[in-house]
């Protein structure tokens, strides 16, 4: 039976690796997700069967309740709320790792074990700390994304000193606990957990909304590391390998996201950039004044008689739930033999791949989705670039204004298209809290209003031409 369980664990691991591989490309992403889901089901069944003698009913109830919550949440969640859902679920993983470590310690004490095995002592303490940091940090990220608190950086005098003090306290308690194999005063472990939770909160508070995709990815990586370390406590190869997969993939994604903004990870985490929301007053210099507003009919004519149109989606499209309307507009243009493409910036939206997911939901062909480099090669020959709620990722100040916080960040070169039409509710700035000189360029015009309503009106107008 032990061999059979080991083989099933191996099968689950293979399915997780296969699922991760297929997630690399949009056309195979759904299949990859299903593979990973099957692997998770196998892993859960194996755990349930292995514990049939003791506590199996509690695990069965947990699987049933957790599964029901997951299904309902996945069905009901709006695509605009997907980033905070990811943050919340990631936090749950980190919290689970810390909770497992806590239970292991309590059970050991209840069984009269004082001095822990060295491997168990190290893994127990590390998984508890990393899991608690990830749990608390993910909850703050969720609160910022859900607008339960301000999305702007929260800073105060002496912040780095406070964070450093908490980190040193954690290292001290961690070293004490491990050096004495857990034979320490009863308050030591709770103090370690509380300090880790506090550090998770303090770590995310000064990070703004524009950097949330990087933060979510980093915390996801931390959760994977915590789970992998927990595997050493439980002697579970499955947890070790699966946690390592999550940790490694999350780390790679975090680095890629930072590179997409041309910023170091330390700058993202400690630079208090990303003053989210765009709801604050304009940056110094005032909002662009020389903007040209156009009507739906003007834009419809521009689109209908174009040879190539490039849609540039941003978070504004997600908020307005305009992706289906965009696809309907694209269908109308294609009936008129207009070539339609979509330019996707790596950090558009609030989580990695946010725009890809939204457009895939609307059944946009994968081959029409272009990454940054491919899209920039197409803009010079595009008749119209239709920007839908994207702001900072189209800001040409990133190329020329050295004092700009986004200076050096690779952007979508929408200004190189023959005509640029920007769909926005107002002239408020984006997540970075800075103005966009794109709007004052002679080839740029503004179509103000709700993105979905504007796109639907454009579709209707194109039909009538």
C-alpha cells in the first residue's frame, strides 16, 4: 500500500509539473489548469485514504467545505476582483503552512516531546515565520485591491527602522528556538508568530497599487517556500516538490514583472512607488490642457475605414467589464476587412496576465494577443491605436522624463500609430499618480465616458456605416 501511495504522489507531482508547463501559453492554459486540478484531487484522495484510521472525517469535512467555497467563489467572482481573490487564496496557503507548524509543535508537546529533531525544529520555525508573513501580507494586499483601505503607499517617519527592528526580533527568536531545538519558554513561539504577522503587515503597507502584481507574485513565491519547508516536517515528498514548484515559478514571475517595469525588486518593495488609484490631485505641472475630445461618430468612422486597428486594454477595461464589447467591436471591424490586434503590456491590470484572462474570457483569438515587443513592432503601421483604460503603460514620459517615477519602464508605443484614441472616464492620473503627456500629442484624441458604454456605442456606429 505504501508503494501505491508513493506512485499516486508521483502521478500528482507529474500532473502539477505538466499543468505548470501548459500554463506557459494562452492556448493551452485551460488544459494546464485542469491537469493541475486533477493532480490536486489525487493528492487529496491519497491523504484522505492514508488517514482513514484517525481523523479522516475531519479531513473529509475540510475537503468538502473548502471545495464548496472554492467552487462558489470561482463561479461568482468578477474578473475585476480576480487579483484580490488570488491574494486571498495565496494568504490562505501561507496561513495553512504556519498553522501546520503550530499544530505539529502542540502535538509534540502533548506527547511529551521537548527537544525536537533538528530538521523538524528548523523546518517548523521557518515555515511558521514565512507562512505568517505571507498570510498577513496577502491580507493587506487583498484589502488594498478591494479598496477596504487606501491603495496608496502608507509611510511614516522611521518606517525602515521599525521594520528592521521587527526583522531582527524575528531572527533572534528564530535562532533561539532552533539552537535549543524548541526547548524554550512557552511564550517564544507565539511571540515569533506575532512578530512574523506584524512584519507581513508592515512589509506591504508602504507598497502602492501600481506594484500589487509584483507583490502578489512575491508573496505567492513565499507561500510556496513555506509549503515546501512544511513538507520536511511531515516527511512529505509531495509537499516539498509542489511547494518548490510554486516558490520557483513565483520567483521567476516576480523577477520578470520587475524587469517589465525596468525597476529592481528592492525598488519595488522599498521605493513607496505606485500611489494607486489615480484619485489624488494631479502631479506637479497640472493635468494636460491641450487635449482634443472627439465624438463616437468620429471615432467610428476612423475605425471603420482603417486597415489596421490595435486595441490597448488596461485596468479601465476590466473595471467596466468591457472585454465582451471590445470583441463585438473587433468582429464588426473584421467584417470590413480591418486587421485587428491586441497589445498587452506585462503589468497592465492588477495581476500577471490580467488582460490575457479578460480577453480569453471574451473568446478573443490567442494569435491576436501580442506581447510588448511584438506590439511595438506593429504600432508604426497601425492606423488607429484604441487605448481602453490603460494609462501608465502608454505614458511616453517613461522614455524622456528622467524625473518621472516610471522613467526607463518599457511602454507600449501607442504614440507611434497614425491615430490614437483614448477611452477614459476623466483626466485623472493612473496608478503611478502622474500625468500622461500622450494626451496632448497632435495625433491623440479623447473619447470620454464609461469604457463599456463607449465601446458599445462605437460598435453600433460602425454597423451603421
